[in-house]
């Protein structure tokens, strides 16, 4: 069996990243720095034999992935299951606001309680299950090939933990 090689990439910077504002499923565009980062990424991958690019359907990831697709010529497929964790009522708030307004929730979130889900959001265990099945499903389509996954920080954290057995 030939292993699928995966390059997992976090989207470029957004204004909300700079503001430490939780994005989650909110669809925030890249800022100028993020657009520059996407172009730099595309240049770095220009000569790689990328068979396919899968991206979260949120525009910050899609714009990053599109830059890679434009440079490599690889097909780009939106994959909603690569979305960031849903943070429910945390979305749109800064870290400081969450700490001040919801201190008990903030503590459970900061301690990475795997079963805690912000109201209307997703737990780490749910996120892990979603990402595990998605990565395996996408990798199975490309034995022996190189694929690019463009997603979000929380998704990449899960991919790293799955790959390292954590």
C-alpha cells in the first residue's frame, strides 16, 4: 500500500486573528498580510507534485488554497468538514471578552476539557471525530500521492495530535 502524503496548512492571517477575536465558523476574509502569506505559500509549493487540494469552505481558507491551486494547477475542492471548530457563543468575541464575560466557560475552554462545548458550539471530542474521519476519507482517495489540506488552527492541532498519537 502506498501512503498518501499530506501537507496540512493553516489559512493566512485575518484582521480577527490580529484582534484575538474568535472566528470559528464565521466567514472572515484574509487581510493584506494573509493575502501576502498565501502568495508566498503558493511560491513555496509551485514545484511540488500536488495531486489535489482540499480546503475548508470558509473564505480565509479558500483564498489561501486558491493561491496554491493557481500556482500548482492542482484541482481545488471545498470540504466543509475541514472547517474550524464551531465556538458557538464565543464566536465574534475576543479572548479578553470571553474571560471577562464568561469566566467559568473560559476556564473549561483554557483547560482543554475535551467534552466541553461552548453554548451552540462543538467539543474537542466532536472536532477530533470529524477531522479524523475527514482526513482518512480524503487520504484514501489519493494513495501514493501528495495532497494539500488548507484549514484552520484548531483543525491543524487535531491533525497533529492524530498523527503523533496524542
